[in-house]
């Protein structure tokens, strides 16, 4: 009987510990009065929530994903606790940049003082550039959006895009299958405000003709003489990234831009001058330093001219099949040195030396080459600036159920022992 009494105490303690977790999984009396979002493109998104409960609402959290993101971001709502609450949460979309036409999925998690939790049904909307009234034209999964110009103009953009995708797919050996949105902006000013923020100097001294902002969103400047070439360039990014995107490592900028420059089929005069000047003055950037983009507007021509030259060297010397193998290595998540060594048998710095030799230049001093080994890529599991979520309701219920089963088993064992002792007596 003493043992049975002890087991009953254990049962009571277990119920006291885990019962609140079970109760928390139930929505209780929490209800949502209103749930809206306001598009303040290009500066912000404002989420508004109004809810009530029979107990004091003490915590409200917004959970959301943008575009292709697989991991939810979290943002707490600031509000005055009470049985009825109202509040708004603003996300700055310049500091934490969100491209136009990105799909946003979001839901609210509301908790009250009684331990009740309510998770709202997911809602979806597109973060569109609402400053303009857009027309659209679609074919084969590609949609062109424009707000100034004729149907004939838009049709020409769409036809050029489809022709470029077909040609690029043949060159790289893959087929582009994702839906694509091409947003055509009429002026530099309009387009600059839709892109990631840059320094005033950079915006003043450079003109972006086109840019891939995400896996399915491409921005193009309408008023340019080389619109078809720019389309081919940016569509190369779309096709290549469909092939190589993975959660662990990005392809280096010199390869990404070099393939795009080759897709244009002719190196623009400004980039050629930048490359020629770099060769003549022995002032070329190292291939390793071109892993990411230079923030110096004075080096834009040199950077793109070099990227073209390096990729052209690899294609002309080793062929298309090797380039496909290199992109496949990136798809597998391999870092650049590993991918190059596996495909060509040399590292980034050895590529730099071979490429320089093809231009009639001697290898650069070791101090300008591999000063540091490549950092191993680390996947980002939770977006920066988000708060860690609490245990899910399902895990709480499972934990309680396991504990309860264990207690029942112990009780049954105790009963069996008592019965056996009684019979022996």
C-alpha cells in the first residue's frame, strides 16, 4: 500500500506538470475579429490583428514566409494585454528587402493567460508594386508586366524572352520549367526604388539595365538600346539558378555573371575596354576576389569584362560538358574549390593562373592569391532577427501522452505485485 501511495503521488505530479501543455493545445475562447495587411510598397508591409478571449491575451506572434523560403520568420506584436486586443506590426521591406511580386504567406499565433492558443489559418498575398497600374501578357509560363508602352512592345519583350530561354537551355543542357515574372520599368528612377537599396554614389554613377531578384522575378529597364541583350543576360541567371540553387552554397559571382555575359553573345564595348585596360595595366582582379560583387562603381566594367573572359576561357578550353559538370557540382552543394577540382582538376587560384597565362600575363604573387582557405558553407536554419519558436502544440500533447502511458504501466505493475503478495498470504 505504501508503494501504491507513492505511485499515486507520482501520477499527481505528472498531471500537474503536463496538463497545462495539453490544455494549451486547445483554442479555447480565443477568436479573431479582424486580420488584414496593408501594402506600403516599396517601404513597408503593415499587418493588423484584432482578437478577443475570455482570458487576458498575453502574447501574439506573426509567422510568415516570403517567396521560396522554407523556414518561417517570427515577429512579436507589441500591444497592451487584455481580453480584447488590437495592434499592428510593420515590416520594413527596404532594410529586410522583399522584391516586388513576391508571394507572402502569414499566420498569427495568439496565446492567453489561461494557456489557450489559437493559430489562424494561413493567408497569402503578393507584395506588388502598387505605384503603377500594370498590364500583363503571358505565354509558356512567362508573364511580362508593364505600365507604359503598347501591346506590340510587350509582345516583343515576351517573344525575345522565350527565344532566349530556348537558346540558353540548349547551351547549358537544361530546360527552364519555373513560372517567370518580368517587370518592365519605364524609367531608372522607378526601377531603382524597386531594387535592393544601394549607396547614393552607386545609384548616381551606375544604371541597372536588368536584375534577377528571386527565382521567378526579373526586372528590366525599358528605355535602353540593347533590350534583347539585357534580357538574354538576366534570363541566363534564371536558367542557371534553376539548375544550381541549393540551401548550402551559392555559385560565385564571376561564374554567374560570366555565363550571363556569354549568353549575350557579344561583350559590350564598355566591359571590353575595362578588360583590355586591366590586361594592359596588369591590374586584373583575382578570380577569388570575384566571388561576390564589387561595391566600387569604378570597377563595374572591369568586373563584368573579367567574368566574361574567365568563363569564355573555361568554355573554349574545356567545352560545354565540363561546364555542365561544374554547375552540377554546385547543385550538390560543393564549395568552389571542391567543385573546380572535381570538374577540372584545379582550384580557384590555379584557374586564375591559367586564365592569366591565356592573356599573356604571368601568375600573380602568392600573396594576391589564396591568402585564406574557403569557408565551409553553413546553412541558415532560422532567419536573422527572428525569435525562436516555442515547442509546438503537437509535441506538448505527445510528451504528455508518453508520460501518462508510463505512469499507467507503473500502476498496473504495482497492482500485479500487490495481488501476488495477497495470494501468497
